[in-house]
C-alpha cells in the first residue's frame, strides 16, 4: 500500500460535524458586528516579515520564536501572518481608508499561523475573527468592543464568562512603568528564566506575560502600572470602567494583564470562559500603530476571537439539515428521473441521489445505516404513473408524490 500522508503537526482538519457549529458561531459573530456598523475586509495570509517586526514587536515571543518565515523565489523575506491587525492597518494605510470615513469599523476572518507547541485548543494554524475601529480615541470605543463580545457570547448561551481588563498606558506611562518594573526585577534577576533575563534588557513589560512558574511567583509582587499612569491615561481608564458598569458588563481588573503584543496602549482586555486559563478573545487600544507604520496619527482599538478555542468550549446544539435520499430503480427510471428531480430541488433541504443500481432492500439498508429518514423511490411503475413513492423510515408511512408536486413536497418536509 502507498504511504499515507497525514496533516502537518499542529495543523488540523475541521470535519463537517464541527463545521456546522463553526458556521452557526460565525453567523452570530458577523451579524453582531454588522449591526454595530462593521464591514468585512479580506487581507492576505502572507505579508513582509518587517510588517510584524514593526507592529507586533521584535521582542515578543510571537516574532522571536513563533513565526513562519520564508524567502520566496524573488528573495523577499515573508511571513505567514501570526495575527491580522497589522495587515488591516497596512491595508487601511495603503488604500487611504482614513480619507473616506471619520471612523472606520472593519472586521476580518481567517487563519493565522504560529509555530507554537501544539496542545489542547491550540494549533499552529488557528482561526480568528477580529474587529478594528480606526479614528476614535474616546474610551466609549473600547467599551463598544467589549459590549460586542458580551452580546456574542450571550447569544451563544454562555453565562460563566468574565472580561479581564487593564491599562498599559501611553508611551510615556510605559517608559516610567518599565523603569519601575526593571528596578523591582533587577535584584531577583538570577531567579528569572533565561528569556526574562533578556527581556529585562529589551522590553521589560514582556516579563509580565512569562508563563514560567518561577517568574510568575516573582511577578505576583511586582509594582502595578496604575500607580504611574498619567492623568490622560487614568481618565481614559476611569471612563472606560464607568461605561462598562453602565452596560452591566462583568469584568475583573487584572493589573498584570499586558497581552503578548507590543502595540497596545491604554486599554487591554481578555475574555475568559469558566475556569479556563486561556482567553477566547482579547484586544485593546493601539493609538500609535497607524503612525508607526507610516500613517497619520490615528487612534484605534480592536479585538480578535480565537475561534478554535471558542467553538471547543461552547455547548451548542446545531440541528442537522433534513435529508431526503432518492433511489432510482432501473436504467429507465434513472434516465428520466434525474432531470425531474433536479428541476424540483429547493434550498434549505438536502436531497441526495444514489445513482448506483442495486436491489431496493440494499438501498434501504444503506439509508438506515446512515440515519436517513426520508426516502423517495422511482421505479418503472412509478415512472408510468408520474409519481415518486415516498417512504418514511421511522414510522413506515408511505404516500405517492406527483412529479408536479415534488417541490411543494420538499418544502413541506423541510418545514415539518
Ligand atoms: Zn499615559
Ligand atoms: Zn520568565
């Protein structure tokens, strides 16, 4: 036998059973975003490496360890996107979308790639749906993003969720907090992991999202950014929290939440379900990213939902579409019957034909094994009478359906 090729490590197939759940979740997410005025943008999966170095940040784990980087035949250094905010910002600038609307609301959906250690709910190709708002600096925009996520999660019948929130401050706040944090960590340097010792020199805030237990122990005692926030950042945060309160959003302040990307300013947040440690969605404000990528000063904020994780956590019963199996007995019935069937098909119900010739009882055995309840049979007798014979496999009920009433019958079954 020939060698069988398997999916690449960390990449997976999502089978129809699971896709049904995904499609339901996707349509809830898209409808909610559209209702808040977001429009879809589609951006490429491949970008220049430097886009991510300059946005996500050179000192982040994502850029340093987890990116798929390659050279194409034209010697360009490219990367599979590890996230899509950078691409959306690039597109926003490239097409000067800021000249079209004062506030631009965009959403995207698609696969992202990170060369991470595969584990439950975490894959090297994973799927995100994200939203970005450009041009608004008010904390109401930050709150709007959280309200959208809350509406989505409630439509999915999840009630045990919480938002963790924090502010990472503006550039000035980040610098003064960074200094304070460095002072605090310096004496404990020997006990920090190798990566964190490097982070101490590069980007000290990254120590806060280290997963190593010994580092986490030290971080527990670290100073918090709230103590150094400037007036502007503090006011922004207060208004943000007031708006969340007014909207009855369930949130918890986490003073050490920084997210794994460098571009955030002020508000950051994560959405968690139940006791799960990993977030199903996260985001925040990134007021400097647009200008850092060569555009005009443009405040912005956004979030991304991890669809693999979300769809794995929710308990959603999605009903299968109804299915009718059509059996043709004999060459003549098959020849005449397929066109009659195809002309009568209606949307919303699955009508599948088995064109193979085999005895009726074998056909019925297969239908029974595959759980098909509704059967239509066309043999020479039926053809002559211009009818299909309908058979309900669950209760044995039978009746004749005229060719001319086939579409009507399909609709009836679908609506039953
Ligand atoms: Zn500040
Ligand atoms: Zn560490």
